[in-house]
């Protein structure tokens, strides 16, 4: 009887948690993609002293990767904040990665000092996305699940 | 089985208050440190970009682009902080639930 009561109570707690989480749990795929796209983007910025046309294939590939992760982030439950961050980073009318690629396209190529300074800014923007993801609660750190496992 | 609900509630109130206090104190410390670091970093960048502009290494257009990028970064940072607050809130809620369940189970001697 006590065991039944315990499991019933546990179930109620789990259901309550499942329905009241205010931000998504940590997602390994989102984290790995963000770090991988960061490396690709910074590598591409190093080439922005060269003509845009010579790098258009790599730029298209990067934009495609960003669109894919943005779609993924946008459709995760309770993940509006991360989706908004990606939206700002990729927006061509803002002055981060999207705006940088737009400027590169319109100017043809960019000067070294500017590209190095912009690289720092874009790197920090990626770090913000990565840091938020890394600080989300890991499924393995979910205290409720751990607590219940301990009682079994 | 008769439960001493008032003593359970008193214990819970005390423990939740202590938990809330430590959560808020830790978060405020982190947020203050983070805000200070953004101010210092913006100041350093502004000084560096001004020197590059004066030396002719940056055009006015590039200088303005960088200033606006800092504005966009600050916007991203504010969003990140909002996200971190949600994480802290979820962690706090979880701890409170555990506290409640743990205290009740102990009181009815299931664990």
C-alpha cells in the first residue's frame, strides 16, 4: 500500500514537472551543432579578405547549416530564447554573422583589421548561444528523476 | 495514521525560505559580475576601435558597423540572461518539489 502511494505521488510529481518547465532541457545535438557552426563561421571570416565570389560555395553551405539548426531550435518545446538568439545571429539586417556576410557580398571583400574585429564580435555571439545551451538542465541532472530512481 | 501537518509545514517553510535566499543571492552575485564584465568589455572595444579609426585602419562605416554589433551583442546577452533566469527558476522549482516530497515521505515513514 505504501509503495503504491509512493509511486502515485511520484507520478503526480513527474507530470507536474513535465507540464511546468519554463525552458527546454540541454540538447546535445543543439550544443554540438552550435560549436561546429561557430568553427566554420570563424574560418570563413578569415577568408573574407578574399573576393566573396571565390567563397560563395562555402558561404551557401554555412547558411544552409544555420537555417537547419534554426528550424530545429525553433521547434523545440520551451526553446524560444535559443531560437531568438539564432534569429539575431543570422539576421542580415543586424550587425552579427548575417550582417557580416551581407556586407562581404555588397563590398566584394573586406579589410583585415575590420574582419578581425568583427570576428571577435561574432565569436562572442556564438559563445552566448553555446553558453545558454550548456547551462540548461541536463536530463542526467534532473533532480526529480534522480530522486525517484534513488527510492526504487 | 495521524500526521503532525503543522510541524511538517513549519519545517517546509523554513527550508524553502533558506533555499530561496541562497538561490537569489547566488543569482544576484552572478548577474552583477556578468553585467560588470560587459561594461568593461564594451569600453575596451570602443577604445580599440577608436584608435583603429584614428589610424585609418577602419573606415567610418566599419567603425559604425562594429558599434552596432556591440549593441546587438548586448541584446543577445540580455536574452541569454533571461534564459539563465528561467533555468534557475526551474532548478528552484525542482528543489522545492523534492523538498516537499522528501519531507512528506519521511513524515509518513515511507523512506
